[in-house]
């Protein structure tokens, strides 16, 4: 059974009607059936109380789930019942993940009879926060903002057992991000020929069972994320007579994803790209969100384009061959994402959780939410640069050779936490990074040179004198655009060099 969950005001009834039309079945609505049997929910609540409501709701939902087929929309609180949660595990659960402010507006706007649990805003928000982890842990598919039901359905139906999906809704295109073992072989429903771009390390390991028509191989490594490599790929595509009816598929880490995505964005003014990320960095971050590009000697990612993928297939199986150093580098991005997300993801990471499919999925969900709020990096998306200002500067001054991107980000995170005045959190993060085998200090660098390199960071607006930093107030509370004085940056970098 396809089951829609989510908070009140998430749009479950509309979504289940859409899905029912698509699947040609009658939609079932647990709240409607409750009212048929027991009268209006609001009256039942006021005369019998919430506990009695939940008890009857539980028996109705279990009965409906037992039918085994169709489309069902659940009341927002049904997931609080452990018996319902257990029963849901054998069904396909879609979470309509609505913004709490939007939910509040919808639940209260113009309602003749205000819903019983939407009378007090603070209580509403507290309930929202309490239920969010339940929705998240049960969801096979997440639709942020409740959007894209119609287009997401074929993907939801085809989701292999154990895989999970988050739908990425952006103005530049909606697409699924699928996380799970073996998903690299999924049919991405793309027309034309598939030009698989991979590197000389990943190709021999994993390209074999990824469907493709032509294979283009680049040298592995950041030093090959260049215009020269892009030109080589453009010319290969032209030589093989690739057209706009075909598509590119990037199989590799962030370097291949950024490079192939950029190539796809410009080849014949844009061909579609499917991302199959093979490193942790790429699965939790780089492959999602449509930023593509290459480096110039003057700065990292200096030339690029926004080009949203048509699908992201994050196959956790391919992480098995990742060298330890790359795994550790990916962990830095996981810690960064957990600091941004806060909540359950931060708790898990802080407690030393492994980077498994659940962690990758939670990170992907965080990235999708941030990008959905600010696709073009005009505001809140900049929080994703936490640790990157100093990180990029360290990569630039060491010629992209000495540090892996993730290692640089780890050091950058420590600098950002110092600049945030978060000593205890800095120690905690340093412990997590060191535990993963990541450096927490770097010698042989000139801090002044690092500060100078941060000033060339392309994220600065023209005329800015101070470099805008992303700072952490607490896990889950991150601010962007903070002005930080040069001497404070210098001190934070000196601490890394000590
Ligand atoms: N576009 C974005 O939003 C975004 C976000 C974060 C990072 N990035 C970019 O990503 C890049 C870093 O990505 P990365 O850390 O994935 O590095 P990478 O792509 O260089 O991969 C690291 C190494 O691991 C190898 N490798 C990849 N997958 C493997 C696997 N499954 N098994 C064995 N070896 C494997 C690669 O061949 C390479 O040698 C940087 O260029 C960074 O700027 C982009």
C-alpha cells in the first residue's frame, strides 16, 4: 500500500487523490473514515479527549493497512502509535515534509472549525518538532514541500527494497535523489544515448553494470577538474555525435560530478545529466543541488554553471572500494552537514554513528532542503559553505595536491568553530575528525597566505571588504554572511598551523 504521512497541512489528502488517479484506485483517508464512524474529529476530541481519539484512530489505520493495497492518507499524529509504525514498515511510506510555518498557515487559514491541535502556535510547533523524526525514520520517500507527487510517483513505485528517495524540488528542475544499495543500475527513464563519464579509478571498478552506450574516461583527481578536461570531453561528445536528445551520466566522486555536470550544462547549450556519485563527499553533497564547474589556477570552482541533474543515484554499495583516506575526507562533509542540520542527524554523528545508508540519506535530505530554499546561492544555501572559506583557501595555496577536499573542509570547520567562539563544540568536532583519521592541524603553511586566499573567495560580493563567513551558533543553528576581521581569521588559521 502507498501511504502518505506528514503533519497537518502537509497536503496529504490532495497528494493521495493525485496518486489514486494515477494508479486508478480509490483513495482511502483515515480521517474521513474516522468521521464516518465516530462523527467530526473536532467534536470527538472535545468530548472524549486525545487519548480516546488515538485509540480509535489506531484501530482504523491498522484495519486499513491490513487491506494491503491502494493509497492511504494518514492523520498527522498516527505515526505516534508504535503499532502503526510497526505495521507501516511493510508498506511504501511517503512523507510530505512541509515547512512548519506553511503548515500553520494552512491549518489555521480561513478555517471555519479550527483543527483541535492548531489552536496554539507554540504547541503546534512543538508537536511538529516531536513528530519530525518519526516521519523521517518511517519514510521510503520524502517530498519536501509536498511537491512533485505526480512526477515522483513512477520513481516511488520503482524504488527497490531498502532504497530511499528524497524528491528535490528546484526551479531548475525536479528530480529524485535515491540512496541505497545497488541503485546505480536503476533505469533513470532518460531518452537517447547515455554518455557515461567516469575516471580511470572508478570506471574499471563500477562502470560494468551501470547502463551506458558510450564511455568517456578522464584522469582521476582534483588537478584534472580543469577547462582542458572539459574541452576534451566536449570534443569527444562532438566526435561521437552526441545530441541534445542524448544525456551525460557522471559516475565518480565530486570531481567527475562537477566536471561532467559542467560539460553537460554547456554542450550544445545544455544536455541532461544523471549523477551517480561514488564517494561520500559526492553522495552527501556534491551530486545534489546542481552546482557544476571546474577550477582555474586562480581559484577553485571559478568557472561553472547551475545545472540540476535529472536524477541522483547514490549507491552505498560502491563505497566499499573507497580508500580509507577518501572515506575519512567524506566524513568531514558528513560532520559539516550534521552541524547544519542539528537534531537527530547531529545526535547520531556526535555519538559516532557510521556513515551508512541512513546517514547518507539524512545528509542528502538536509542538502535538498537547503537547495530547495535557495537554489542559486543568494542566501541560505551559503550555509553549505560552512568550513569551506578557509578550506578552499587551504586547497588553493597548497595547489590542490596536498589536501583532499574533505580534509581541507575538516580544517576549515575547526577554523569556523573558532571564529564562532564555540570552544567546546570545536573540541568535540576535532575529536570526531581525529577519530576518523582526519588532520586537525596543518604545518608548513603561511597563515597570511591563507587569509589572502580567502579574500579571493568567489562568494564575496563586489566591494565587500570583509570575507563573509558561515558561523555556528549551535548544531542546527548556522548563520551565513558573518563579517569577520582579518586578524581573527589569521588567529584561527594560526591555531591550525600550531
Ligand atoms: N558541486 C558541489 O556542490 C560540490 C560540493 C562539494 C564538493 N564538490 C567538489 O567535489 C570534489 C571532491 O570530491 P571527492 O571528494 O568525491 O573527490 P574525487 O572525485 O577526487 O574522488 C576522490 C578519489 O576517489 C576515487 N574514487 C571515487 N569513488 C571511488 C570508489 N567508489 N572506490 C574507489 N575509489 C573511488 C576517485 O577516483 C578519486 O581518486 C571537489 O572538486 C569539490 O569542489 C562539489
